[in-house]
C-alpha cells in the first residue's frame, strides 16, 4: 500500500537576476508541476540587478523538491531556499476597509489596537486598517471585523527571510563572480 502524499504549505525564497521574463519562467515552471502559487512577492535587493522572490504554495515534499532542483537549472536563478523547515521570519500585510458606523468605531479601533494594527484612512463611513503579521493573525482580525462589514481587502502575500546570518555557498559565489558582480557584505 502506498503512503498518501502530504500537501503542506511551502515558502521558497528565490534570488534571481533582475531580467525581463524571469517571473514568467518561474511561475510557468511551478504551474507545470501542477501547483497554484498562493502568494508571490518580488522586489529588488540591495543590488538592483538582483531580485528576491518569496513564493508560497501548497505541495508534497517530492514535487517541491523536484521544482527546486529545476529552478536551480534556470539561468537567471542565483539561489533557491526552501524556508519551510528552516528557522525563518514570515509576515504578511493587509489593508482592510471596514464599515465604521459611529456606534461601532470604538470597537473597531480596539480590535485594531489588540492586533497592533493602525488606521491609515478615515471616511465618514469607513476605516482602512493596516495589519501586519503571520497568516493566523490576519485570519483572526478578518474574522473579528467581519460582523461590521468588510468592504475590501488587499493582501501582500507572505514575505519571509531566514533567521540568523546566512552566507552564499562557494558554488553561488563562483556563479555570481562569473556574471561579473561583486558580492555585497550580506552575501559574503
């Protein structure tokens, strides 16, 4: 009898050359494995020629491992790290526009304060709150605000970074030097 495959949430941190089409190639590779990307965040690093992608997706161990191996083969990929089982800090940000009738305003502000959120916009009938935290915290604040009437939400998706100081492997250092870039102090 075969063991059932366990799907769980994985967080991949991918350093890539900042070139046109890299995001599309990475998304296509993950989609080819049959998985949907739950969230994706991309931005430049300290080096403007390098971007970091944080990808959150659901999958079983074997397929994620194969996807990571294939990502390493892409020319524009510098480094792939599966942060799922490593010590890391992960956060998400959300903007929540909620109905704020005068009788409910104090309670909405208390909820924001409890979750260390803040009001970033006020209208006569609504508050827009900003809350940052792990996905469980985001889910809890949404659940508490639901009875007031949520008008709109915008979520950033997961951002994650490994805990502690990490350095590039010799292979990655050679690869960076081969493309003619200096290592930043954080990379060496």
